[in-house]
C-alpha cells in the first residue's frame, strides 16, 4: 500500500496500476533505439550493481503518463502538455508494478479566455510504496470564459 503521505486527497487521485514486463522493455528499447546494455540484458545490469534489467526513465515516464490519461481526468479538456520538471528517485526494473499519485498544485486562467493552465505533482510509486519518479506537468486545458 502507499505510505500515508501518498494517500489521495480531494485535490488528488491515484491511477490504476501497470506491471512493466520484460517484453515491454524489449519492445520500447527496440522501438526508440536505446541500445544501452543495462536495458537489454539483466546480466549486465546485475554486474553493474543493479538487481535486474532496468527500465529506462523515459519509459517509466511514458507509462506513467499513459496511466494518468487512461484515468480520463483530462479527456475532453486537455489541449497541450506545456512543460515539466522530472526527477528519478530510484530504479524501476522489469517486473515492477507502478501507479501514479496525481496532486493538483496550481490552476490559473490564461490571458486568452476559455483556457487555463493546470499544474500537478505526479509521483510514480512502485509495488513496494517507493516513489521512483516525481514530475510536475503543466498542461493547457479548456476552461471557463472570464
């Protein structure tokens, strides 16, 4: 379960979960051309001090965004992903299961009516309750006219 500080509040929600399989990692690194041995061979990763085949951070981020979008919270309102800071706190391994805790941190209208910017703090958490990644997307959304 999630540690108490990660529990959803009125201005937050948790996504469903997703287990990242070895086949997922193979497909992703092949598709985007990441020929780093740490992502291709668990033996190499173990020899470098990790406990198994690593999942690329960009893959963890992509899967996290998929979980957020699958939840439907921005369907029909999201217009653009504007920016984000991203920090990786711990490795993700093939076989790990992740979920995303999304907390709204700011909402503001834009100077152009009918649009706003919503910023969230998204914490990607593994099956052991460890926060493995934090990112803070700012999204352009449909809004009410001023």
